[in-house]
């Protein structure tokens, strides 16, 4: 088993490490002087790491390929605020050296509990046709196994083993909450759409080494695959209403919401529109969560550029903590200002001449435990300008 994971970079900055990785991508690039260097993205279950080999490139070039497992020796360092590895040596691993669980990220949640939660939602459906349809999918052992393990995407969101199930259970919860505010929405149709909207990912993606597209996934895409899967299951339910089938087909092919996002049709009824927006919301929130987790060791509250959202992100928790730390530093360096301000405030509040305790030892527990946001509000209030009359 690996001893070093990519999430441990901060512990070994500017140190030489030797560890195992899977090669997520491999490119031969040119330096400014025209010489070639090897640009590689290494991955393990904790994330990805840019790695470059500047010397002896010819010796290493044919020694491994994308999706190979490799043993790498090199130095961990920061470049433009991000971790990188300068590779000195690299070789392909033998099959007996590979522990697959080290390389593919997996949901931290209990897969079987997520599956039970999904089943509870399905049991709550009132429409007998939709309930029977989803039970057909859940009873299919091959689909059930794949549904529990498939990622929800290659890179954009929930890109880990169990990601599809994690995403759909989260989406079910959002749908269940949203329909309470919009009683005109058919809950059963919405939940069925949520169950089916990404089920084609079980055939679109492969994830034994790194997450990649299958040939079928590349040529057809998950929506076409989902229509095929839907038609196969409906064929097992004689008398299934054609109107309901058409609605499900539309929910599937419109859930990306816009033509430029690969949606063949725009959502044209409430359940389809709601599914699109809730799916988009859950995907984006997970993308943010994952980026904050990947860059937890960075000092800045700003992350690097997020390709799926098209912007860098602000980690508000880090931002508020930095503001609180700065506020405390200012107070610590300005005792006279703080004391004078406190004296004026207390004098105004104690007109009977009682002597206030300004020793600093009288702060109660509630004041010390104020949130970072409250601390910042106090900081800003202290700097307000008072007009002298």
C-alpha cells in the first residue's frame, strides 16, 4: 500500500518522495529553448498532481503510457501556488505491485446505506407504473452493482467510485424538498427522472484505473444509452402508458438544459425544468466542495481556476478566519486605542460614576466564542467615523 498520497504534499514540501501513481495524462512538450520535456498528470485516490520531467526524457518516454501505474521518484514543490512534482525517475509497475484501491477515489459515504435510501424513495412513489419501472432497474443485479460503483462524471462533479449513487440520493433529497414548495409538480415523475437522468453513466464510463470513456460512451453518450435502457425495461411492463414513456424520454434528453451543454431538447414542462436546475445545482455544489478539499492546504482563501464553473472560487470559511486573525492582531498591537475606546464606551454606559473593570479579565465566554462573522462586524463597527457636532 502507498505511504505517500497527493493530499500529503504540504508535509513534504521541497523534499524527495518515492511513491506509486496512475498516469492520468502524458504529453511531450517543448521548452522555450526548443528542448523537449515530459508533462504528466499523476493521480491517486486523494487527487491529481502535475509532474514534469526536464532531463533524461528520451530514456523515460517509452517506459510508460497513459493509464499505466508507475513508481516515481522526485521532488515536491510549489509553483504559482500549486503543488508540482519534478520527476527524476519513473518506471511502470508490475501487476503484483498494484493495489487498485490506492488510485481511484471513492465516496466517504456508506454505499449500502445510500442504496437503501434510494429504495425508500422509490417505495414512496404513488404512480404504480413509475414505481414498477424503477423497481425493475433496482432488481437488475448487473445494473444495481454498476449503479452503486459508477462515478457520475469523468472530472466535473462526483468523479469518484460511488459518485453516481451519491449524486442521485442528494438529488432525490433536493427534489423531495422542492416539490413541497411547488405542489403543481408531479413528484413521482420528477423522482423517476432523477433516478434515470445519469443511469447511462454505468456504460459510458470505465473506472478500473482512472475514470475514462468507453467506446460506447464516446460514440453515443449517456443520454442515448439511457433511452436504450429505458426501452428495455418498459418492454417488461406490458401496458406501460405511451404518454408516460414520452415524458420520461423528454426528461432524459433535456436534463442538460441548454443546447450548448449537449441537450438535444430544452426542458418543456415543469418536472423537466426542475430536474435540470436541481441537477445543475447539486453538480456545482459538489464541484465547489471537492475543490476546497483538494486545495485545503493552500494559504489563500481563493482557489485556482475551476474549469467546470469557469472561475476561481472563494472559500468563505478561510476568508472569515483570516479576517478574524487580522482583527485580533490589530487589537493586540493597539492596546491604547482599544483601552481609550473601551473607556469612552463604558463612560457613556455608566453615568452613575461606577468604576468599570478594564483589565481585560472580565470578558465572558459568550464574547470569546463569537463567530468569525461577528468578530468582523465588531471590527468594522470600531472603525466607523462619528461626526463631531
